[in-house]
C-alpha cells in the first residue's frame, strides 16, 4: 500500500523566516568581527588609561601587573579572533564549506568568550584591589 502524500505550498511567512535564517547564518561571522573590533577599541583604551595612571594608582605592584596582564591577554585574544585564517576548501563541496564555517564560528565564539572573561577578570581584580587599598 503506497500512500500518496499531498504537500502544501509554504506560506509567505514561512518563506520569510527561512530566508531570514539563512541571512543570519551568513552574517554571523561579520557580526562577530564587528564585536571583536569594539572589544579591541575598548581594551586598547582601557590599557592606555591604566598605563597612564599606573604610578598614581595606590595598589600593590603585583596586583597592577596581574591587571595589566589580564587586560593585555584580553586584547590579544580579540586580535587573534578578528584575524582571518585561511584554509583550503573545495568550493564545490557544500559539506566542506559548512564544516569550515562551523569550525571558524566555534573558534571565534571561544575567543570572544575568552576575551570577555579576561576583561571582566581584569575589572574584577582592579575593583577589589581598589576596595582593599581603601
């Protein structure tokens, strides 16, 4: 017994969301690069300001060095995250392209989280060092 399945034509709204999903997928790496650019700008400003006030801030030198190291590592992870990496991919093989893009997205996501955590740790350390020195 073979059943014949009758399909329905997709609704306009369903087609809209499907296309929107594909656009979002295509734009994810661009969005991550934009976030990395913002992080690089922010981290550079924070490091520069910190170094400008390095001698004025009344906390232990080791703590200052830890804060500087955390902020610098955050900046480095952002720079690595935005840096394009090349890999040979057969453009006629959609599975390879998908695998390449997926791997790149995961790497960028990991570096973005690392950059944020290091920046947060730097602020956290600085905040408690200031509170401790009062």
